[in-house]
C-alpha cells in the first residue's frame, strides 16, 4: 500500500509521459511513500512536529518490514513575498541531521521545492537524497537571515553535504557566501565546479581541456535557477507539482497523500454529515467549517488545522454534493488546514464526491463507497456533474475522474489499467479519460470493474484498492491513531444562527412569516400614516430574506426585487392612494423576489430545480391563501358584529348616516387627509375623504359629493 498524508495539489498539467523519466526507481507493492508538507519558515515547533511524525512512521516501518520514500514539500505561503525566509538554523540543522542520519538510512528522501526558496530551509533539502525544483523557481542565499556567516554554520552545511556527495561543495558554498566566485572547467576527469581561490590547486591536480569560466561571479547572490540547478547537479529533476513528482517516482498520482507540518496551536474538530445531504445542510456545514477555521473568542482566535468530516449518508441532492465538494477542494487552504473524510458505514451516490474532495478518506472495513443512493438523478444532472468533475474537481483533488463518474453514470464503462514496464502503477480509466492521456499506448488494459446499468460501488478495502479511499479505519479510535490525534476531537455543532436559519427556512414557518407580512401590508393600506403594520411587514420580510441569504439561496437580485416591491407598494399607499400600476408592479416584484430567494436558479433546468420551484411557489400559495382567508373571515365577522338588531335601529342608523345635506357646505380639516380623515363641517366632526390629493390639517375644504356613508371633499 502507498501511504501519504494530506494536501491538495494544483492542476494536473504534467502528463504521465514523465513516467519514462530519468529515474529508474519504482515503488513495490509493499513500499510506502510518505509525503510531508512543511510550511515555511521552519520554526522550532514545526521542526519538532516533523521529527515526531517521521520517528513514528520509522517505527511503524520497522514493524512492517517495509520500504519507504519520504517526500518533503517546502511550501511558501501565497501571502509571503520573501521566499520562505526566517527558518531557524537550529531547527533546520536538527532535521537535516535526522534525515541524513542512520535512522533514515534505508529510506529514500526527496526534497520538493514548488516555489523559489531562500534561507536555512535549503539545509533540509541538502540532507535529502535528491532535490526536485519547479521549472520557474530559484533556490539559494541559504544564510540570508544570518547577520554574519559563522564557522559553525559553514561547518554544519559542510557536514550535511558530505553525507550527500551528489551536490558539489562549491555549489553550496556559493549559496552561503555571495563573495565566493564559482567557476567551471572541463578537465580530463570531467566537468569541475570550484571556487576561484582554488584555481591553482585544481590546475596542478588535473589537466584543463579549456579555459575556466565564471558560473557565478563574486558579489552576485548565490541563487540558481531550476535549469542551472539541474545542470550543475544540485537538482535531480524538475517538477511543477505533485503530479510531476509522482511521474518521476513512477507512482500513481492518486497515491500521493500529504500532511502539513506546522507549529500552530490549532486544534482538531469533527463535523458530522449524516442523513441525506440537502442544500441547506451543505450551507450549514460550510458555515460551521469556516467559523472553525477562522477561529473565534472561544478559541483565543486560533483556527482549526484538522477537520474530520464524519460522513454517514445515503446520498442527497447532487447540486448540494457538488457545492460542498467544491468548497472543500477550493476554499480550504490545505497548507494550513487538513481535511479528512471518515466513512464508517456509507457515503453513497453523490455524497461520495464530498469524501473525494477531502485531502484523504479513511473508510470502515464494511463501509459502502458510492452506489445507489436515496435520490435518483436525472440525465441532465449527471451530465452537468460529470462535466464539473472532469474540468475542475479532479484536477484540484489530483484524482482520476472515471470511477467517481461511474458512481453517477450507470452506463459508464471503466477498466483497470497498468503501466507498461511497471505493473505496480495502476489507474482506472473510461475510454474518454484514457484517450485524454498523452500516450494511451503506455497503458495495458485489464479487467472491467463496472457493470452496465449499475452505479459503481466499492466496500472497505476494495475502495482503497480502486484508489477511491486512502486508509482503513476499523473504528474511530483507529482513525485517531492513524492521524496521530491524541486528544478527543472537538465536535462542532450548528450554532443558534444555524438552528434559526433552518427553522425560518422551513416551508411552514416561511409561509407564516409571509402571511403575517401580507396581512400587515393590507392593514397599512387601510390606515393613514406610517404605523404598526408597516413595521411588522418589514420585520417579517427581513427575517424571510435573512434566512434565505444565510442559507445561500438569496443574493443581490432577490434583495433588489424585494426592496423594489416594497418601495412601489409604499408609493401606492402613501403617494397615490388606491391600487393601481404601482401596486401591481410592487406585488409582482415581491412575489418574484420571494420565489427566487428560496432557490439557487432563475429558470429550472432539471427535475430537482423544478421541485425546488414548486416548493418555493407552494410557500407563496399557502401564505397568499391564508391572507385571503383571514381577510374574508375578518370582513365577515365585522359585518356580523355591526349588523343592526331591528328595523327601527336600521332606520335610525340610516337617518343618522344621511349626509346629503352637507353637499356644497364648507369646512376645515382637523386631521391630515391621506386620503381619509376628519373635518369640521357645520359645527360637526365628520369622517371625510379627499377627492385625490393629500390635505394637511386646518385646510379649508368644500363637500363636492356624498356617496352613502362617504363624504368627498375638495380643497377650497
């Protein structure tokens, strides 16, 4: 088994043509390849952490009687502009001593520098058997952090270089001291690199075939480009990413698993993904992880650096699975935070993509990975998901896409392949992925592993054999042992915000919010001035939108529609009384905003999106029907309550309500008319309504019409 820790690499840009590279080394079935990420600069804490990890693995190797290759990847964080400067000499020297010492005598060690590097981290690379550099990188100025190059530092570098005789000392001396002039000459014994001060001595010892030339003049920084480093023997090969490293080592890219080594005081957390994955649950998990990674006052501002995603799910919405998988692959910095999926029982259907997006996957011996799940996907959903898988996810996670695609596509045929001349290098391809390889003829086809009409599934060890999972964990204690987790993981559960968002997003509570909001708007339309109805409506609509915004289904478009709808309704209520064009347009904007705020699309394109649109519409139907029912019931109750008891009372009421005698009379308003209010006419306080305009209090008016109980007035 090939075993490694952590990490996501950049895109798979270097092809397996490099498998016929310059190195003859190949991994056997029993050999283990362990890859360690070291975030620069190296401190005493990170050096001690790396030493503990290495010594633990050395002990395990001795018990298993296996061989191993250790790869140390030196990562310069993206926000660091000084090429990883600041590594402590003492810590680097201790690491170099361990790597080049007797404990790792039977372990092949490789230093991989994907970025330009300077400082004492170079000493760790010099202690390894081989150094790989990225094609556009530089390496040098090892002592740049030292105010003065002391004999102790020079002797330490000389000691380490003597243990690894592949790198000529003058090359290292130039990296330490820029005053050195590095020269090159062809002699009868081959190419010689030497310091200019030793020219006479070398000329006496060997016959020169040409004139010496300066490779690095005195006073120039001791930096070497990747091509220079390879030409002078400092670098054994060029590799831009871990895929290229895998090619040079002749191992499958899926075999590479990496762990970051840092001295941060971060902590390990556990996040559970159980039951069916929905879009709301995916958003909740995403918020939970981001909060843990960022840290808060409860953790002293320290973020989690290890995330165990406990997956026990029968499947879920494919869009939600892809969203969570993309978040894990692209939004979590694996150089700072390691993500590991633990699957004790099942990760079926689309949820398997979530596990594959983590840095590693540990699976139980009887756990099912892939296969049919709780939700059937349409052909359109599967096609879109496979396109995402092939174009982005597989490149980021450094896994081949054929078998993950076969979990979704029952008709996709996938076979096992082995590399010609090295059968230990295995891969699983469908015809399309095989044809995309630079040299398909290098692969020999083996057994077909999929069955027509069935979603691909693997159980326990079979998932590892098919390069879908990485480690076997018999239980959670075994999982913690595998990843050196001494303490209990902190179980991160949703906070009160998540519970509130989930509750407000439920169809019934969402319908209730809209029902109350619609009733409040209706009440406000019947009442002059800005009153309680407007406040209640704004609160209900704000809560509805807030829950959808945090749930990931609402954005600027929905906010603009809802705000526009409220503004148009306000114009209809306070500026142009009645219910005309502004009221209709405002209502349409509100309905459209509420529907779109409940879903992640505008036009549905598959069955899942159609069902989501139906659910969104159902919330509005329930709330709208409830509003109409409440208004009708209220009108009926008010009518019954105000119905006169007998004919005589009806006569008296009608008599008192006869305002025909006021026609043409003048008066003055006692309250603002918006458009209704009170006016003093002929010494009596009368309910009146303006003919159209809003009138202020104390405005002279004249009665221009009487319509039963309604007295219509106009400004004089």
